[in-house]
C-alpha cells in the first residue's frame, strides 16, 4: 500500500469572509482576510448582484451576493481598514 504524504502549504487555502448589507440608501460591504489591503478588493454591481473580488497571494477569490433593489451606479462613500477587515460604504451615485 502506498503511503500518503501530507502536503504542507505555506498559504493554506482560505476564502475571505464577505458580507453585503443593505441599509436604507446605502450598501455596506465588509471583507475580512488576513493581510488584506484596499487595493486587493474589486467591486462590481449589476442585475441586483454585488460581485466582490479579492486578489491576494497570487489567487483571486470571488463572491457574488444578491441584494434587494437594483441601485444603478454605486459609488464608494467611505472606506475603513482595521485589523485585516475592510469596510466599504457605497451610495447611489449619479446615473
């Protein structure tokens, strides 16, 4: 019987924790992943879907989250990064 070797990876496979929360006329996107920066996160909104991509350690993680209303164009109103948690607040921008 062949012995199975355990692979040890310096970067274990991990997905970022992503949450999309609607609050009135705003959409709050929270992304948590060790070592994340603002430049690692890309957002796209279309057809009532928020697509969040995180590029980290040579990998791209993608998550699509549906939300209630089609808001058209969204713009970033504020962003905050604290202890590898990025919080973006999006509001309806000019059409």
